[in-house]
C-alpha cells in the first residue's frame, strides 16, 4: 500500500536563519534537524506561512518546477502580511532549485511528482510578544515524493455548505498560514461526522468562498464562476492556472460574487459541474452539496467532462506533453 500523501520526506532540506539583521548562507541539513526554543514566537503566536508546489519529471528525463515564481511571490506576501522578516525571493528560488537538483533522481514519473514545501516561521524566544512580531525567523525547503492523487479512482466529493462561520479571519484569508487551516479543522471534522461530507465550503452570509484547503469553481456549460479575488480567501496558483487555460479554450470566466442560492439553483442543471482546485489534486470533482441537512446533486452527480478536460490540459503542461505557452515551467 502506498504511503499517504506528504508523509515521505527526502532526507535533507535547504535551510536559512534570520538573526534580526541578516539571513545566514543557506545550507543543506538533515530534514529532522531543527532545534527550537520552547518560547519561540511561532509556537505561541502562529507566526508561520508556507507554500506548496511541485516538480515534474518529463519523458526526456528533465525535471521542471511548475510556477515557482508565483509561489515565491505569494510566500513573500504572506511573510509581509504576518510581519515576519522579509525573505529574499532570489535566495528562496535558489534554495528550491538546489533542493530539487539534489534529489532530481528521486522525482517520480507522472502522475507522481516531487512536492515542495517552503516554510517560514518566527523563532524569537519571547512569550511577551503577543502583539509584536518575531524579529528572527527560519526559512526551509522540504521535499516529499508523492504518487498519483487519484490512484483509488476519480471520486466525487461531498461538500457541506457552511453559511454561518468562516474559514478564517477575513483579513488573513489571502495568507497561506497554518493558523487558517487549523481554524477550519473543527468544522470539517464535524461535517464528516454529521453528514459524511468530505469538506466544508465556507459561505459566510451566503457568500460562496472556499473550502478548508482548496478554491471552489462552479462550471455551468461554457462558463466558470468563482469568487473574485479579495483578501478574505487564498489566491490559489492552481486556480489561476485553470482559469487561464479555460480562457485559452474560449470559456467565459466570471470572477464575481456567488451566493448559496444561485449555487444551488445552477447546480441542479444537468450540465452543471463543480470542482475544487489545489496543488495536490489540480481539480477534484464535486458531486453533492449539503445545505441545512438537505442534499443537492451537482449536475449528474458524476465526474464532469469539463473538469476532466481542464485537469488533463494542466497536467499535460506540467508533464511536458503540451507546449508551455505561458512560461510556467522552470528547469533545474
């Protein structure tokens, strides 16, 4: 039986420390070698952010990293919004490239990949800083070989619509921080227990936003509808990639407010589809919406053709089987 996604790690990682004045020279160290003071800012005040991106092996043996620049820019933004020390984007790029190069031979062939997890967190030992940022920090790049996300089959998800609570504090939504995932965990666990939902789609005051770990897309015929970018939810790199490819295919992309009422009305149409976008799965189909205890089938309730077409198109670029016209791939 294959290991669960993200539970196998390469033995070394790239790491750099900020001492309040400057970053240390990045080095490769054992992946289990971090030593942290128990008073470290991150352990008490959640001063942490991370990214998730992938490297892919192409048929000619080369290895390419998908949209590394976009993930690095988002991490710099997350660090800034969390008042962590500013990262050097060029240095982080080198750390990622060095890590992938070191383990290039271990990058699985498609549909597998090497999942890359840059992480930045506050290290200052100061438990009196509940209202002040950490002046020191640590940045590392961890790598994890992963297999086929859909090895068990393409399963349609069940989503519970949560129209009261929200995933995280609205002004923190665009930050990829561990605290945002932690705040969504209890509602997700309750939804699994109460109605066997796979995820929760957070819709505060009826505004359809995102699930606990992915962006939400409604596909109605030739139109994709998804929430317009604001600071209340994560600006997904996969979301952006899928919308770009949809436009390339001549589809209408509507980034706007979507209410729960409109979602349920459109979802009932035979040709309607819904999907979650994210780095791990690219696009995962949604077959059922659950609202106030009542179940609503999305379209036919099965895997939608457009969902598969868009996912296949993105995979083809990632795997080197289609032309990279947008310049999304970085060679190591």
